[in-house]
C-alpha cells in the first residue's frame, strides 16, 4: 500500500487549481503549480509551494503540452498529477504518459478514459450493463441509408452526433428524411475538425429533456458510492449555466432507482476515482444514460455542500490507494444548493467574451455562501482560456432559502471592469417557472434569452440622457446659497431641493 | 439646442436636448427622440424617477463632472459616464421644429462608419476578405477567437474592402480597426 503523496503537481489554472491546492494543503501535501506566460500574475502561482512556467499563453504550448508537464513533474519530484477539468483531464495519452513515468494520474485509468471517450463504446457498455441508453444506433453509422433505417425505427427528430464528441459540437438535428444527407455531411465535417474523427452515430432527440447527473466515488478496492444527483438543465448552447442539488423533480424513491443505475455504470467499467454519470430525463420521467464524465466536474462543489464530502480530497486519497472513508449509508443530503457559473461574457451582446482587467472586485459572503474563484482587484483575465471566472454557490435549508441567498449574493457581488453573466443569473432567479422548478435544457433559450438586450441599451441610453439633462437643468437654475465656514458659492437647484426636504 | 457627446461604459452616445423649456422634455439620443419627464425631486446622490416615453426608470446621479468620469445608476445598474467634448451650440435648429418621439423600443444604432472594429479582444484566426473584395451587409469578414470561442466579424455595410489592417494569427484589442470598407 502506498502512503499519501508528498507532492502533487496541478496541471491546471484558475479557480480549479486553487480548489485542488487547498485540498492538498489540508492533506499535508506539497503543491506544484504550472503556469503559462499569460498566467504569471495568477493566484494559483502564488498559493502553490512551487511554481514553474511551462510556456506561452496559447494552451497547446503550455497547459496541453504533455511533455513539458511530465518533465516539470519529474524535475520537481512530484509523485502525482491532478489534471482538474478540461485541458488534459480526459486525454488517455496523458494518463498513459503519467503511468510510463511512474507518476500517479489522479483520475481513472487511460483505458477507462478511452472507453468513455468513445460515445458508441460507452453506449454499448452501458446497455450491456442494463443501464437504459437513449434509443439510437449502437454502432457508428456509415451512410445516409443506415441513418434512415435507425430514424424509422426510433422516430424523428433525431440527432447525429460525433462518436468522439462532446459539448454540442459535431452534432446536428434531423427533422425528416430529406434532411439526412446534408445534416450528416455537416456533422461529419465538424466532427473531423473538432475531434479528428468524422465518425458519427444516431440518437433520438428528446424534446426539452432535463439533464440530471449522479456523482459517484469509487476506490481501487471495488467500493463504489454515489453522492446524489445534480440538476444541470439550465444551459446555453449545451454549456451549463446553473446547477442545483437536489433536483426539484427528485423523490427519494426515484433517486434510489437511478443512483443504482449510476453505480452499476461505474461498476461495469471497473471505475475508480470521482466520476459523473449523466442522464437525460424525458417528459414522462424516464432516465437515459447520456455519457460518463471521467473527471472532477466544474459543478462538484454543490454536491460537497449538501453531503459534506470533500470530493477532491477523496479523489486524491483514492489515487493514493486508500479505501473510501464513506459507506453509502453515511451519505446524507442536507438542504439545497444552487451554483451560478459566472462567465466573463456580455449577456447583453450575445455573450461575446469579455477578457480584461478587473478594476474592482468584491465577492459576496455570509452564511451558506461559497465563492470558488481566482479573481482579485487588478487581475487581468487572459484571452486564451475559458470564460468561467467564478463559481458562486448558495446553500439553504430548502430551495426557497437557497434562492433568496443566491439573490442577495448576486446583488452583493461586484466585478467591475468587465462584463459578466451575473445579470443573466439574476434574471433566471426571478423567473416564475424557475421558482417552481419547471426547468429543462431549452429553458434559458425559451424563457430568458431574448429578453436581455433591449433593456441594457435602454438603461445605457437613459444614463446618457440623464447625465446631459441633469447637467443642463442644474446649470440653468443656479442660485446662491450661503454655506457656513466656507466661501459663498453657487449651489445647484438639485442640491437645494434636497436641503428643503 | 444643446448637444453633447457622452461616453457610457466607454460607448459613445450623442445626446441632443431639443426642448427643455418645460416638461415633457424632448431629448434625442443617437438620432432617436424621446419624451422625458423628471420627477420634481431633482437631487444629486438620491434616486430620482425619470420617465422616458412613459416608461419609468430609477436614476441616481452622484455628481456631475466636466472632466472626470462619474457614475450614474439606472435601475440599480451602474454606468461610468464621461463627457467627451465641450458643448456645442447650434443656431440652426430651434425648438419649434420638433420630430415626433420614436415609439419603437430603444436599441443601439449600428455604427455607420467605414471602419470594421473588433468587438472583443482576441486572436484573428481567419481572414476571409482581401483589399478590393466586394462585400454585402452580413458577409463574414474574419473570425476572431477569444476565450475558446470563435466569433465571426460580419460586414456592417455593403462596399469594397479598401484596406485590411489585421492579419491571421495576430492578437487584437477591443475596438481595434480590422479593416476599412468604402
């Protein structure tokens, strides 16, 4: 049996690097940060025990450079690497390189990464393990006739998806037979350019499903537990915006049934580490396996807050061959947590990216509030990386309290110098359907999306005209007033009215 | 008539006061006219109610400064405001010639100038036009990548590409001119 690592390299940046550094410190592990030239002023560089620059800003030359990262790990005598999420977290070649160099990869084996990275293999594996999958093809489809055959069987609309895809890229909706050739061609091209493989497969398109996922933890001794579900239906362009746990639609009974499937899924592939089994839920409440995320997820924090389990610490202990400290019966979900992903994007201008310098930063606080972020006043957000700049989570004894806390927190949160998606989150929290928990993956698009632009420009124009009007009116109607112990000076009528009140 | 250029969160607006003798005032912002009513409690540093085309807005102005930026809150949203140049007085237009207030919802006007500017900082990953090319409104001119997102820059006007200042692979700042369409 291994003992706990003495030193871990974090092959990531931003808030997740900080998250991992904190977990390591609690476990008494020394931390090694790697950073690009664009990240010299980043907090993960300051918080880690050691830090090494691994190249220029573009990710391919730094955070995605397997050789440089392995070399840094060796040079710094790191025993393990935590990949965080994104970048190299699910790249089988990286996990393999770690193994070759006798460095522990904090995550599942490269074989598992490979198996779940291929969506068709994943579907087959799950179907064999008696986990319901979305109706569709169980093999890649080669031509339009094959697509038509599957479509006739499952019914339109259908989706053609990239076998090695994810995040909505390389995906096309097909509503009827005559659209097959063109949609297939486009999906193939996109799959080829994004994932270096033109292979596609077919899935039935569920109308306005919910996205509900289960967090699992599995050690190397065969113990597997689940930490309940997360509802991640609030998305925009297949990117999650807000997550909550428990799901507003969940019952204890249903949770037990679906969680059993999720644990079965992990068992079927002999999974170890933290992982997430994602499901789509149709209007009738049927759960279908969507995919398995073989890494720590962005939204893991909400599960930590309702269960009290530190997922990153558990993941690290599992990698060090420790047995799970929890049994399934130890896991209790208490209260309700909502998370807002705050992005540096302008919600009023079609979400254009807004990298830039933070001129003022004041995070919210109080009971039940957790902010995972690497921002500070004066920090410049680089253009090279993801726009996620903060995760703001609010815990409440129930959903209503969590919503109220989140509203306060969003109002308190001051991030100046750039635009953020905070106004969008505020808007979602006000929505009556959201408050009733009636959400689905097309919710933001259908109920929120188009409302935003007008008002912002209105407000901006009102600010402009108010400035000029106020200035004009106060200059026009000036009088003299005596202010004690000072020189006589002009006082505008605006000010005078205030005095008379 | 008084006309001022105001930068609101670094975006330029032209504001013209067409009628300010009595309420409702008539104000033009970027060629759109509005009827404006201001509640009679006009004070700096406290919320006032401003009605624009009948729609109420809560406005708070902390101070007004000729030379330095100051802040205005509209419906709890904070805007940085700065005057751009000194006021100009025009004698050609009097208060007797008044356009009718625009009834449609307010929206930002499309930039009418010839320059195509980057609306976000990023890297030029693809240039689709060269000098001499004929372009139509909405044609893709180039693709900018920022924060892992690719955004197309489209032509805001029809015309001939006169000059291309950007080149593939280079980083550009927000507001930087990428090309000129004549």
